[in-house]
C-alpha cells in the first residue's frame, strides 16, 4: 500500500448564514410584545444603546449625528489605533463622565415602572387551587384528603378523572387502600361545579342531576341505560324500549342540553388571553385601507453620543475602544434589523390587505384564495420571509382582530371557472344546513348536489371533512322528531 500527500483544487459552493442575517430573521419573526422585550433586554446588555424617549440632551450640545439604519455609526480610521500607549482615566471615571438623565426623566421612568408593577396581573388561580380550597369544608382522614388532592391535580382540562383507581392505589405504595381511594374520589365528585371528578361523560352528566332537576327520573333512565341511543339520536328506539312518550323524551333532552359537558372548562373564563395587534388597518374617507404599525410605544433606539466621542477620543486605550466598537456594531445591527422588520412587515401586510379587500368590505365569506408565494412574488422576497413576517402577527381591522395567517388559504375552481376559497365553502355549507328541513336533514351527498346547483363543485369527502371540522353533527344526529 502506498501512502502519499497531494494538493488538489476544487470549486465548492456552501450556504453560510452570517450572524447579522440570522439576527434579522429572528427580529422579523418576533411579535410586537416579544420585540419590545428583546429591545429592553438589549438596552440592559448594551451600554451604547439609548432610548430617545428617556435620554436627556447632553451638556454642551454635541452635534454628533445619531446613526440609524440608513446612516451607520461613525467608526475609527485604521490608523487611529496606532501609537496609543494607554488610557489616562480609569473605567469608573469614564462611566462617571457619562450623560446623566434629568430629574424629570428619572421621575417619569420611576412612575412608569411603578404603574407597570401595579397593573401587573398576578398568577391566575387554577381550578386545581379552587378545588383544593374546597376540601377544607370536608371532614375526612388525612390520607383521604391527600388522595383527594392527588386526584384533583390529575384532572384533565374538562375536569374529568381518567386514571384507573388501581393505579392510584399503586402510586400510594400501600398507604391508601381501594376503599380510601374511592372515598377520596367521592369527596372530589361532591365539589363545585357539579360533574367534577367524573370518569367519563355519562358519569359527568349523572353527577349533575339533582332531585330538583326537571325530568330528573327520565334523565336518570336515559343517561344510565340508553346513553348510546342518545348519542346517535335514536329517539324512536328509546321510546320503544322504555315506553316513555316521545314528547317526554324530547322534553328531557332539552334539560340534558343545559348540563355541562366540560365542568373544568368554566375555570378558564378568568384566564383571558389578550392579543396585542402588530398592525392597524383603517379605512380612509375614499374607502381605501391604510396599514400602519402599532409600535408607537416601542423604544426609539439610538447610539449613545457619549460612547461615539469615547471611540473617537485618542486618549481612550485600545482595549476600551475595541469594546466600544463591538458594542456600537451590535447596536447598529439591531437598529437596522428592527427597521428592516418594519419595512418588510408593512409591505407584506399591505399586499395582503390589497388582495383581501372584499374580505374587509363584505365579510369573511368573501375571502379570496391566497398563498404565501403570491405575496412573496408581489413583494419581491422569498416565501420564507413572508412566513416569518406573518407568524404570530395580528392585525386590527374594521371587522375585528385577525391573525395575518387568517388571510391565507387554499381554494378550488367553481363550475364557472372562478377560484373560490375553502372558507367560502365552509360558509356555504353552514348556510345550506341552516335552511334544511329539520325533520328530514340533508345527507352529505345531498349537500354536495345542492352546492353543485349553486356553482360549487366539491367532493363528498370534502363536505364530510368540513362538516366535522365545524362540529356539525351528521344528518341522523341533526334529525328532529
């Protein structure tokens, strides 16, 4: 075997993303609240960054221009680093000579922070907390209470307990037997709201029945003995099996619909999720839609003039100047990335709103099919840029607040050759079902035929798919007797 070394030349193409490009993509993808948090973090980490809303003018009226995305911060000439022997002043003296904010600016910042702390929402109480507090009203053995707390913290979002009791006994390693576990479950099932701690939907409904419930006896029979027939709306079969008149069964069903299928969900009402829009869409007097960014409360970043002077000062030692230069470069990249985010988001949003003008004029049923590639071609960017720009972004429009992704969607071609969005098909499906004969509901195949008469040619599986996604029952379940 012969071993040797040789030199070869070859051409190779590699895609390598610069840190600056990575930062720009990260900034573009951030929603407004996350962007403001990122800016606040950068303000704390980078001493050369300033918020123009808070900084006071420096004494002496320095005329150094504030760099922006269009005007980079001035950097040192290459020969400025030559011949520097040291620094006459210490780091602490440099910082002590820095610009100081006025008393009014400091007072305003303090007031704003105190107001933010006062308006900060405390941790919302979960339904586990509320149920655990209710246990204090029950006199039970310590181990039973401990098992009850275990059960409470293992309830799902609906408030149901889906674990097997045998597993609970095993988890307590002999400290609780089967009877104590069942007793603990019984305690939990007596908590408010009724239905909590049920092991399935049937038990959940039974737990909500009281002697005062209208049609109590009939509901007890229907739920405990004929639940499968109820789910499939087989009312004549129930009448035949039980001998209960159909009218009485229908009356009991009206009461059944008032029971809570998700008792645990009632605790989520206090935990509202607020959306902060990134964009504001407004209509002018001529009917045209204008788009602007909702960033008036975001910090206005600039690069400290003080540190620019220190960078140009020939008395500053090389290590200090190198540190300042890196921080200024980092600050400039951040400012440019934020400005690029503004421009990209505005261009993408304006293109979307222009395409979906009928949506805003007439309603969601008039939404047009739209793909991100179409917006990318119109704006002149890559489709991934559009995806990042609309990700987790919301727009406040005259018709409400919508995520930008709401304006995108596929479609199909009608019998007339026109393209129509899937959302329009959903709206038409609901409209047809709303007008059907409730005594003889339309099957999915009949809905397909009706849509065809109205110029919408779709497959039966498409109707079934969207009917189920809209939580519309089947024709058998929609039938009224």
